[in-house]
C-alpha cells in the first residue's frame, strides 16, 4: 500500500512540474510572440497546476496515513501482551493521527479547493473571453508557424502523460489521478487545435484560430460551472460505506473522453454515483445499452444522408461547390428555388443566398444600430445620424470678396442604395467581401460625381430660360443627378464583376453642413427673390405684348416687318418699301388686341372729322343763302337764337318800362332757403 501511494505521489509531483513548466513557457511565448491563443492556453495550464497540487497534497496525506496504519499493525503484532497499546480500540484510534488528517482533508479541503479552482476558471475565463471578443488588447502573431510546432510538442507530451495518469486511475487507490489526467487531456486537445489554427493562420486563414481562441475561455467557464454543480450535488449525494467518493474537481465532462471504459460506462458510473444504487443493472438500461449504438449509427447515417437534400426557398438560389470548386467544368452549379439533390458533404456543399431579396447599404453616414428609427422630418440645421461625412462640390461663381478662395463647397449626402444579386457566382467568388467592395465603389463614384456637380439653387448661365442645371444637387436637378449617379455605380459594379443590380438610389438626403445652414438659407432666399423679380418682369412683358397684338409671336412678326420697312426706306429702295408698307398695313389690319383697338379708334375719329367738316360746310352755305335773302332780319334772328341757346338754363327777368321813367328796381338775386310769398305757385298761371 505504501508503494502504491508513493507512486501516485511521485506521478502527481511530476505532472505538477510539467504543468507548471508548460504554463510558464506558454505564457512567455504568448506574450513575447503576441500569440493570443497560446496566451489563453497558458491559463488553462495554470488550472491544471492547481488540480495537480491538490492531488499531490491528497496523495501525500494518503502515504502518511498508510504508513501510520502499517506502523500500528506492526506494533500490535509484535506485542500481544497487555500493554498500554492494547488497552482498547479507542486508545488505538487516538494514535491514528495521519488517518484523521486524511479524512478531514478529503471532507473539507478538497471540496473547498474545488470551489476555489472553479471560481478561478469562471472569473478568469470570463475576463479572457471579454478581451478576446471585444478586442480590449490587440494581438498580432509574430511567428505563428513556430508557435504551431511548439504546441504540437506540448500537446504530444500532455497526451502521453494524460494517458499514463488515466491508466493508473483504473486502480481503486489511484482513482483521484483521473481528475489530473482529464485536465492534461483537455490541454492536449486544446494544444493540438491551437497548432492547427496557427498553421492555418500562416496561410492567411485565421477563422479556425479565432474559434479556438474563443473555445479556450469557454471551456474554462464550463469546467468551473461543472465543479460548482458537482460540489452542490455532492452535499446531497447518498453516502455508501466503502464506496469511492469522487471529488468535485474530477470533471465528469472531461471524464467522458479520458476515463477508461468508454463513454457508456462513464454514463453508467455517473448515474450509479448520483442515485446511490445500481441503475445500470436494471433491464431498461441494459436494453438501452444494447440498442444505443445501432440507434446512434442510424441517426448518424440519416443525418449524413440528409446533407444530400437541398431545400431552396422562394427568392433564393444556391451555388454548389464540388470539392471546394464552384466552376461548372468541375461540377459546380447554381440551383434555383425548389427541392434539389446533390452529393453528400463534403463532396458537394451548398450555399444558399437570397438573390431576389432587396438588400441595402448606406453611404455618406453611419447609423447607431442600438437607436430606434426616428420618424421626425430631417431638418438641415440638425444632426441626423451618428456620423456624417463631408463632400466637396464645385462652385460656379465667385464674388470680389472671395477672390483667391478655392471654388468649392462642402455638402453632406445621406444616400441609401438598394441592390439585389444578379449573378451569384460573380457575387461570391470575384471578391472576398462583395458588400464592402460595393460600398467602396459607391463612395468612389459619389465623391467623383459630387466633385463635378454644383450646389447652387439655380443654374446662373441658363437663368433666362429658367432651366435648372442637370447636375444640380440642391435644386430640381436632383432627379437627373440620381439617375446619372445610379448609372455610374452600376457601370462600375459591372466592370468590377460584382454581379449586383442597383435597384434604387435615394439622393433626397443632400444638404449643407448644419453650421452653414443659416447662411445658405439666406443665399437661397436672395436667389429666389431675384428669380421672382425676373419671372414677374417676364410675365409683365408677356401681358403687355399679348394685349398689344393678341400674342407674342404676332408682336414679334410685326416688329420684324416694321424693322424691314424702316431699313428699306433708309436704303432708298422705294419699290421694296412700298411692298413692305402694304404688307405691314395688312398685318396691322389683321392684328388683334391694343393694335386693333387703336386702329379702329383712329378710323372712327377720321370718319367723324370728315363728316363734321362736311356738315359745317353745308351749314355755312345755308346761312350764306339766308343772309343774302334777308340781310337785316337774319342777324337778329341768329343773335336771338344764340341768346336762347346760351341763356337756356339761366334765370331771366324781363322789365318793361317807359324810357322816361325814373323808377329804380331792386332785384334780389340771392338764393333763399324758404320761398317768399311772391314765389308761391297758387295756380294762377294755370287759371290764366
């Protein structure tokens, strides 16, 4: 017995030294060579150091207890007479100090040590996982191939010693070695995976290494949680006298792979251990044990055969790779929606993609994915997104104050671009990251397009016709600009072989930076006021010309004819001038509007004047004949007629008196508000 415990103690010491050496070596190698995987592996080896330290202490106490038991048995055998040592069993038990220490250690120290190791694994595993996932520290492997070679050596040595320790744990007295052997086997497996990952990263394939780097802290957390649960379950486990009490730090999960006897025996032992009786001896368990292997094989075969079936949903397409090649001459092909069949994995692998689904990228800004979508209107004077990029655009004109300033303007563009996959093979295999490539193409074409465009509210060179520039980004030329930019991006994507179709490009989010919005709005107001004045002037011109001759075209035609007539007269071309005069007269006669009105009024006035003069002549001729016939009477008659006509509306007083009379008549010519007695009409005139 002493030799057996001594051997286990020696194995524990050697394993402790090996684990500690590998911990220090991998820690230094990971830090100085900046290999994150090896650095994480070193902390897993430190957990193995802690487990082997507990086992060393346990077997050291076992050795002392067994030595003490041999000494007490030898002492009782040599002296069978009644002595102080044979006084009774109680007195003999008082001498077994090492055995009591062993019992106390296995009852209290080992569970507490298991909890301490579990807390170390959980806390450190979580800390390492946070650093790996969130990139708190950046690691760039200096020489991954060297690390791969060293990890192969470490994994091989750990595997040999783990198998040796697991083989020794078959003996009842050496069963605690199973815990240390399991940790060494876990280190061997992780070391081998790290070697593979480092070798692949040498060839720029780092996905597998990143998975292993996440797997190591995950395994530490899993082992820590399992140890805590084992400790809790061990408190309520029924105790069977003489049965081996499995320590909480002896991982059942790792035991599935390291314990001799296989997977099913491990499950059976775990069930018996937890329930406290031989569950593995029941008929149901024996039936399950006989049928479990055929069921697993059948399930595995069915699952493997199911990899030959490919179900492609509506709006999707799948590309088949045969031995990693998508080329048609090597068996690669594209499958449409529906149920299809292929060779099982890994001969052929199917990758399904939504080819008809509209996908979207945004350029010109970055959004906060954690923030909810805001439905408020987008105002120029406010920040809309997490980050917006400035773009340089051309400026058409400069003022005297701006002389020497670069003729550019700064704007921002929030542009969503929607696309769909048109050629799946080109989309997947022409570029490593097609979405990033498409985004880069969109930014390049946007920068080029904006640099060749203008941001004025109107095209100053074409103001007379009120036509807005074709590449105007802030005016009504935005629709044409959107079409042009879409065409450019589509052409660039086709030239790059992206295999996508640009479905929609939204150019509605173009605006100046918020700090310059007030000044820009003042410029827009001034431009709009100027344009309003120009349009009002044009409207007034059109109104006047329309009223003048009925339409603008007729006015222009009359102007051209009048100009030709004037030039012909200046040249002295009488014949041509006469022809143009008649033509101009006919045109004026046929005109409408104010010209027609003026001509008609002139004709009417001429007609009136002619006939009035004619009437005056006829009247004078009649007056002359009357005067000739009665030279004395006609003047008096004409004078009386003139007085009658001139004094028709004047109050007249006729005074009949003798020339010899000297009576003075006073006539009151003032208007009276109230009539007098003499003014009353008493009807005498009617009676007369």
